[in-house]
């Protein structure tokens, strides 16, 4: 992470404690970070979870990895450094949103454990609840889905450094939530995550 300039000063909000923000919204901010292979179901599940939360009156926002590359992360590459920066930016955005009291759903492959651990540490430093959510579909299952045709292109050598093919995916060591999308349907997995988020939002 780049070191901020010594000429910069952090300006805290006056008396805007986390408890006051939670009271305004009637909820506690939580970041649910969905990580897994391409095709594992991250986007499908996060869309469904967002819908269910909003229908239940829970203020929620969704940060999708592909969507962020159309704007915030448009200049980030797909090498290790580019992925690390994309994850860092998404993590900062999530911490801001969740710190303001929203439930923030982040769906990114985020293949490297160290990058995800840095996001977790950043949330801890900000006092924001963080759930690492492993969207667990074996490579064979994810590749059989191949909704964007990316695995086929990677196998053909058209895409280099593709996670799961010629670049590693580091499985979370101790995720708060595991969604077995290779075994259970998206709706069941979405409800598992909704329940985990609601539980985390109630804890202080």
C-alpha cells in the first residue's frame, strides 16, 4: 500500500461515532467479501443477497469486481500487482461504505490470500465488521459453467495468467462463511449469506 504524503492530515468527523451512524440507519455496517474462482457464483449470489437485504429494509450496496474495472479499477492490470491494487481499492471503498452503516457486498476473485488479509486488517483498523466469504466451487465445476467463455479462451492460450489455469487461487484458510456452490443452489447459498450478515450486523 502506498504511504500517504506527510503533507496530508486525516480529518475525522465530529462526534460521528459508529454507534451514532448505526442508530441513524438502524443497522450496523458489515462488509461481506465474496472470493472464489471465476464462475463460482460470486456475482449471482451477491445480486440475490443484495435484493433480499433491500427487500427486508436493510441498506446494502454491491461492489462487483468486473463492474469496478469499468471505473474505479479501469487502470489495474491482471498481473499480481494489478490485482493487488484492484483489491486494495475495492477494500477501501467497502470500508468507507460499511463504515457509514451499509452492508457492502464485494464480489471479486481476489485470488491471493495476502491481499484479502490486508483488506481484513484495514477493516479491523476502521472498526468495521468483515466477513470473508469463500464461494466454493471446484475448478471442474466452475470451468463447466464458464459463463463468460474465459476458461475456454485460457485453455486455448488466448488469456495468460488466468486464475485456476496458469495462475493460482489461494483458498481462504478460515473464512467466516463458506458457500458450497458446487453442491448447493444459488438461492440456498444466498440465504446462508443473508443469515450470516444479519448475525454479524447484530454483534457489537
